[in-house]
């Protein structure tokens, strides 16, 4: 999952599976629209199949209002499949 997110966000990953976007920005994560703290690498927390959609915002200028004011200038928004 980390490699997919890094590739889509034109960023990179480290050995722990952390994602870094543009200019080394470590993104704030949102899960179904709510802030989500990701303490462990995303690969250890989720599988790609868990998600219906992913939004990647690489800079503060791209962030929509509902995700602004976060701790960083970039964000990854994950939307899960709902049954």
C-alpha cells in the first residue's frame, strides 16, 4: 500500500513503510473523512483491498477546506469499503 500511495503522490517510502510526498512532506492521514493517527507503517495497518477510494493532496494549496488546518501541508484521505 505504501508504494502505491507514494507512486500516486509522486513521493517515496522508507524502509519502515512510511510515505513521504512532495518535498519530504509526511502526510496527515484521514480515514473516512476523520483525522487518523498512523503509528505503524500503513502496510502493517491496512491492505489495498480495504479501500474504495484514496485522495492524495501533495501541498497546502491542494488541500480542501475540510482537511486544512492539519499538522502538515499534505494529506492522504482513505475511504473504506462499506458493507
